[in-house]
C-alpha cells in the first residue's frame, strides 16, 4: 500500500478539460479529491464520478484501451 501511495500524483483539471479519449492507452487510474468527472460515449454522458470516487481502474488493470471519453 505504501508503494501505491508514493506513486500518486496530484493534478488539477479545469471544467471542460479532457482527461482521456476513447481508444487511448489506459495507463492511469484516477481518484477525485474534489469536483466531478463525466464519462461520455458517442457524445452522451453515461456516468458521473465525484468527490472520493475513483475510476479508470478496470481498463488499466485489464490493459484495455479506454472505452469512453472523460
């Protein structure tokens, strides 16, 4: 667990920024400290994550390309 915590990087995004696009390599997972992130498929939002939640872990662990835009 300690090694995992040491590898965390704090990044800040502004409203409207794109974290990743559909088809991108999935080399990161994300923990939300504050704010909201929506995932989009075919231009439509289908899930929203917010404070305290994480996402992107399944694609990363399975080494699959991103299946949505965040």
